């Protein structure tokens, strides 16, 4: 079952449920957030609430997406209470790349901090059920103000050196009234980053991640398959200038989702009732690594059939800033 959120003909938000090829409005539901919080407060499955409320008018979701009427699949009424975060160095890549990585790790006397972090995940990122494993790399992207709707531009700031896609799986969470993190489901995510800035010095990773991000258009309910296989593309005009598979799911990762979730939600800050979290779990596929230099107008496309409609966003660059940002003393 897939959930999405649209702007209806009356200008109000509506929740769309899709099971197979049929999509319809969920009755009696003001937003995906409201639905998720009802489920979290009552410790009930979203599927059970959907069955109770029933479906109404059928909708043509691809047409609504093309018309710009599909919003992020979940939003928070106060954008400051929505957190976009992520973990990196979590994915193994293909079997051959995995073997090569192991060989490199075993044979190297001096490792970069990135390789040390990756090895920590290999050695301790998959603890037994209920256990706590190695702590991953973690980063902050922004709040609800940086969440971009599917189809809308991902805009790099005027001082950016690059604007590159990162095709990932995002976990979608709400925090129940008693402070319990509750996973609503999973979505395709574009963890938009500045790889040129990051490459200058790894301590600039934090700067490179403070960018917009997009996720959706739909949220997949239930368990994630052990292996997720999708495709990442970049369109430039009528040509595809980059196309590569991306792999995710625990079968392609050095950490379990449970371990990554623990190391995010272990902080009291991230267990505040009513908050929304969109946490991106990393990738092994980057056009930047293949030598692609993105340009304004390029369209990023992330596709995986299990997640419904593909996630597409054009790239834009904000005008360059002139001078320093001035702070006013009060």
C-alpha cells in the first residue's frame, strides 16, 4: 500500500491511497500527518485505519503530479518540527565492489577517516536483535522548510560549488504523544548535496549537506524488502546523460536499519511528541563519482517500481550572493 498527499480541486490537502494501479482519496483524513499521529497515538497500523475510513473519489495520480498538485507525502503543520537527516557510508555496492573494498581494508596500513568509519560499519553495524552496534556517520540537512515537493526544483544556494543527486531510501517517522518513534513507512529520497565542497575537506561535510531535499511522491507502508533495486538518471534536454542502478535494503548495507534508527532516536531531541523525521539511509550511487558535472535545468529521476511513481526534480541555482550576510545588533 502506498500513501501520497495532494492538493484537491478545492485547494485543500487530501490523502491518496494506492493499492495496485487504483488510487483514491482516503475519507475523513485531513493529512498524512494526521493519519500517522492517529495511528501512533492508538498504536494501530495505518492499514487498519485506512480500512476503517474507506476510500472515496478515484484520482489520476500521474496527472496530478504533472500538474504540480502533489505535495511532499508528509508535512508537519509547523515546518520547524520536521527534521531532515541522514547517515552515510552505509552501503556496500555490488558484490564485486564489496569484495574489493574488503581487500582494500585488509591490506591498508593507513586509512582515511571515511574508510575507518566504513570499516566500523562492516565490523559492528549489524548487531544481534535488540543490541546496539557501531555508530554511523550522521548529518543534518534541515527542517521542513527545506523539504521540496516532487516535481519542484532542487535549488542550490548561490555560494554552492555543485548540486548533485543522491538516490536513497528515506524512513518516514512521527513521534507519538508519549515520545515513542513510530515508522510510517519508506520513500524514495534525493539527498541533494554539494560534493565539490565536501571534497575540499571532509570537515566541510556538514556544510555540503545543508541543502534542500525531496522525497516521495509516495510512501511505501510495511516492511522494506531485503534488497531494493532502482535506477538513478539525469536528463539533460531530450538526452539521458547518466543512468545507473542503485541498490539499497539491508542486504546491500553494512548496518541494519534498527541500528541506524537507534543511533538517531537515542537523542532526546529527536523524540519530541508530534515531530516528523525524514531520515535518509545512504547510497552507493553518485553521478559525481562518474565524472558528471550537473547544470541548471538537468532533471534528476529516481525510480523503483516498489515505491510507485518515480521521484523527479529539476536542478536550479540561486543567484550568487554579493558580499557577506550582515547581522543586526539589537
